[in-house]
């Protein structure tokens, strides 16, 4: 839905022309629109008021603001000094407000070529959001000395630039894929006839020939997915699964010495979906509770890169075959795991695991043809220089 509003007002004897473009891109079957837009300037503050009408009551939106200074051809200005109903986890409803201090961002809105673009997308909806990650060298493995033997052989790794999904792939995203693909097994190629998905009460159920999302689970991470299903999803949409090294590098905010995927060294249930009932002796876990199931993506705060649920919620398939002693033979430049294996790597832990099992360096594995109610995935993509 598109709404346009133009406002002419006087500022310091100069005319300030605000052409406000409010756009919303919501990827679900429920009608949703931005309405009742009002724009004001008060001293040095630009205020945008709006309502979001319709949609699901529990929809969470990501609201972004960009500005063009050439009449709307290129929106190159990204405001920073903002607050209000902007960013992630904005709920539907009335009386939404965005505040911006352009002068604090060294922007003077003088002239008649400025166009504002406010956009919204459903968190976990059909659109997949990627986060750019700058490559570099980091020490891979458990630098805290707390882990199991397969993660304690620390070693240097060099990675090139890449992109990785901000969120785990959701039920609505995988349902869309299955509808387009036309099968729940791989149709052709190296993994022809391998199963991609199994029914789950927290994911998708097959009704005759159609895979349908369980009500209330639309934006939860998809589960019941085999490695083959994750692989084929990525291939279909020109993505790939992250390598194990890329996954850890991103979870640790480009290789920092960080214990958990939210950027902290202590896990609390208010920040991560994990089994917080069990107290870990090294204080890596504080007392909490257990959800006993997945929760919707974007429910908790991201790490410093803007990545959500890098610890907990669901384990995530990686591209690599698993080998317990691989760290001892891993190559330096962009390791991709051994050539062959019996299991595929999974990372990040899940709602079922204690704090020890959701650390950023913990390694685990599962059969590529297998599925569990606590394994999902996120996508990645190489970046050309």
C-alpha cells in the first residue's frame, strides 16, 4: 500500500518542502495498510505520525526510514538520530510516531528535493533479510576453555565477505518455497528423491497435497527440515547454507571472544529461548525457565551485527560435513569441512538445550536425511568483490 503526503512549511525564512512517501511491503495474506499519515516539523525535529491498520494482531514489523535529496531517485540518506516507532518489533495499531533530528545527523532539509521513504515489512514474512558480514581473520573454537574436545582445538581462520540471514527461515517462507517448488522431495540433481520436510505441530502439516502452516506458528522457525530440504531451499532461491566457520564468525560478531549469540557472556531466558532451568556451574547460565518449543523469530534482541537467535530457538544446519577432529586439519582460508561424512554440522543450540549447549562455539551434528523438532536453518550468500 502506498500513501503520499506533501507538507509546505516555513523555517528560518526558508521554505522546507517535505515530500513524504510512506510505503509498506507486508508479506502475508492479511490486508494491511498505513493510514492517517500526518507530518510536522517542530523546531529541529521532524515528526511522522501514522497508523498501521489490519493484519494479524501479533504481527511484528520492521520500520525503516530513508531520505532522498534528489526528488526521490536515490534514497541515500539513512537517518541515525531517530526514536519512536522505528526499527524492529513495531506492532500493528494506531498512533505510531517517528522522531528524527536531521541537524544532529548533519542534514539540513532546505530546498524542495527531499523525499522521505518509510517502509515496513513483517519480521519473518516471505521476504528474506540478509546482513552483510565483512570478512577477516579470527580464532575459531572455544577460547574460553569450557567446551568439548571437538571445539577446544582453537585455530586461525580467514574468511571473505559474505551475507547471512538476519533470521532463521520461518514456516511461511518454507511453505511458500514448497508451493513454488511443487514437491516435498528433491526433484533432480545430486540429491534427487531425498526428503525435504516432515510434518510438525510447530511447523507445517500436509493436508492432501498442500503443506500448511500451523495457526499461530507462521513466523516461528521452520522445523522438521532435513539438511536436504535446507540445501534445496537455498539452491532454489540462489542462496547457500553458511559454512561452519562463517556461522561461528557471525555468531561471535566477527570473531570476538563472545560466549553467546546475543553478544553476551551470560545467558538469561529473557534474552534467549533455551532451557534456563538448569544452572551451569561456571555461571554461563542464570536461572530462568523453559518454553519447551520454538518462538517467533525477532522475539529477542539481535547481536551487534543485527543477527537474531544465533543462540537458542533452533539448531541450524550448516553446509559442512561433521568430523570430530576437523579443527586439527582445517585449512586457513575459508574452510568448508571434510569432503565426505555421515553427519552434517548443526550450530547454535535450541529451546531444548541448557546454556552449555547454546554457546557460539559448541558443535553438534545430525543425519542429513533426518529431522528434529529443534533443527532449522538460515541462509547465506557469497559477496563478489
